[in-house]
């Protein structure tokens, strides 16, 4: 029962913006659950090193860091490009009557439109995260819809070729 009260208190602190309350809740949870001793002991040791300012960051406390060439923005851009890429590929297939999987030329053309490499277009198009777009966008294309102008503006894209948009 006391643990439930502690969790509710931590939840309130978290909901009021104290993000460290979530880490404290994880620590309490580890002591209530039955994780292996090595997990409890090592997590607690590293967490308290951060909590009591022996280390300045959780990265330092847990001894982790991003890979040297890690950049967050390319992942974000890739995610934002996904709907535009899938839409344009579907649009080209519909306009020119090309069967799907027609080859690199479609991806190269979309890449030229967006200022990215054709093989990047292909990779994004076939990613698992693009599945829903590949299922839905052919319907939009068949309704003769075009890319909303704000999609391109939000991406900050300067297309090399005119992209049909509404």
C-alpha cells in the first residue's frame, strides 16, 4: 500500500513537470519487482551517481554516448520526407501507368524533384515505416489529389524540378 502512495506521489510530481520523478519511479519499481540483482544494483549505483551530482548527465552516469557521427536531424528529415516521397512515387506510377517496382528511374526522378539521391528515395519508400503510406496514398493519387504546399514548406525543401502541389 505504501508503494502505491509513493508511486502516486511520484506520478503527480512527474505530471507537474519533474522529469526526475519518472526515474525515481523506475528505481522504486526495480525494488518492488524481481529483476536480477545485477540490474537493481547497477541501475541504482549509476542512477544515484547522477542524482547526487557525482556525474552531470545520465549519459555519463550510465557510461553511454551517441555514436560519433550521430545526428538527430537526418532522422527527423527522413521521417518528414516519408509521406512526400511515397506520394510522389505513387503519383508517378499512376500518371505514367508504370507498375510498382519499375526500377531506379522513378526513384531518381523523385530524388531530383526533392533534391535527394534516388537510392535514398528508394530506401525510404521501402522502409517498414512507409507501409501505411504505400497503402493509403494510391487512393489519394487516384482521386487526383496533389501534395499540399505546406508539406514542402515545412520541410524547407527547394525542389530542383517543379512538384505538382495544391
